[in-house]
C-alpha cells in the first residue's frame, strides 16, 4: 500500500464533500448565493431604484422616443486570491507508511486526521467568504490581509452615507432608547429613496438583548394594564413580537463568530488567533426580501493548470469553489496539500440595504 494512494486530492475531496458537517450554516449564502465563472476578473451591474418611470406619450405614426438604460452602473474588479498549505514531513510520512504496510486499520485514524486538517483549510475559505459578505453588509467595503502583510486586497463598493443611520439614543440605555422609533425612521427613509421597504433585519445577540430590554417597548405593552409598568416582567419573545408587529420586519439574530490570525509577528498557528463577531455589536442590518448579491468563485492557478494539462499534481475542484491540490516534494521528501480559492462577493442590491448603528 502506498501512502499517496490515500493522501491525494481526489480522496481528500471525496472525504470532505461526504461529511454532513461540511455545510457550515452561515447566513451569507442566503443573501449572496454562490456562483462560478472562468477566470479571475468579475463585473456586474449595480441596480438603481426600482421605481417605475412613466412611459412617454407619442403621436401616431411617430418614431418611438429612445429611452436610455438608466439606473444601472457597471462594477468591475479582480477577485481576491487565497491559498494555504499543510505539509506531511519526512519522519511523519515514514511512520505512517510503516503503519500502512502493517495494517490499514492502524493508519486510518491518522489519515482521517490529515483529511480533517485539509477540511479545516476548506472551512477557512467559507469563513473568509462570510467575513467579506458581512463586512459589505455593514460597511460597504472590506480589506483582507495575510498575516505577513505581503498579500492585501481592499474593495470599496461605495455604500452611500444616506444608507447609514444612527439611533436617536443608544440601545445600551434601556431608559432612553426607543428601538421601534429608530427602526421605523430608517425603514421610511429607505422606502422613500428606493421604493422598496426592507422586510427583514439582522443583528447579533447582544444588540438583540438591548433592543428587547428597552423600557419604551415595555411601556407600550403595558398600555391599558392596571398598575405601574415597572412592576411587570416582559419576556424577550413578547418584546420581539411587538417589534415585528410595529415594523413588519422578520428578525434574524446572527451571532456566529470566526477566528482570524492575530499577530503578524508570529506564525499562523492555532495559538495565534483572535475571534471576531461577524455582525458587530450595535449594528442592525436592514434587508429586502430577495438576495442582494452573489459570492463569485473564479479559476485558481491549480484549476487552470488542471484544465490545460499543465500539472503533474493531483488537483480536485470542490463543488463550492475551492481547489484542493496534493503533490510530492523530492527534497526534502514531503507530501504537500494546498487549498486555494479565487473569490469575491458582488453587491448588486447595495442600494436597497440600510445599516442602523445603535450603540
């Protein structure tokens, strides 16, 4: 039995795609569905207002007036490139090969762990995509930088300042905050600007807790009830139902976090990570009912070489977009597994998104 018969791109990809846990439940794919295209350049049309413009009157037998295709602007850029690898060193490779020669059962747990190491890199691709999507929703721009600072991509989609709102009073103070009033003010402005009223909003757990703890909601629910409103306890679900009834919005609490390498002066090891909330404290994202963009995956250098027959490595393109590559180094003798992706989210619906800052 040869180790390379097991530790190759095809076997690793089959293992990863067969795992139910590979489907990480991120919010982003619902709002930015995955799409693929050949190459690394991407362009899309950013839509304007959905308000219909009345058609021009005309005389009989007259040539039709020509209307320009207004309301769309073309956005074009190059996708970001991501790549990391893991290496099985000479000593580990020899020990694993000896186990394989003795008994496949003894080696299987180690092979599975090696597969899981690659799966962690693949999961990192999706985590990076989610970070970019959530940054776009909250700020209209994002920057991704390698730990050593050698690779950096910055994209600014020019979200208008008119789409960014501030609460009249911070939601962190339940005595003075009025979440429903703040939300309605933003909703009315978005509808007046675009003709489309948002139908859902996204926030993290801390922001949600501040919202449902507001005295303004408790007072409103206690109207007509005998006794001092301060003496009654309101459940979070009751407060949420009141907010939904008043605003017409579906509320999504999204508190998922990701880890990013923290210290540029240290190696990118599991010990050198910092946790980030994908939706920041104090941010409320107001969204239309439909998707607002796409997550585009392009052609990695490894996938290009595979398509053109220009590689001796084992290359497998996963259905979601990332590429897995395995190859042998002859000196020193190692087995290297590489995960790469070329990707970027497009944001066609940016004009119909609003961001309310409440802290």
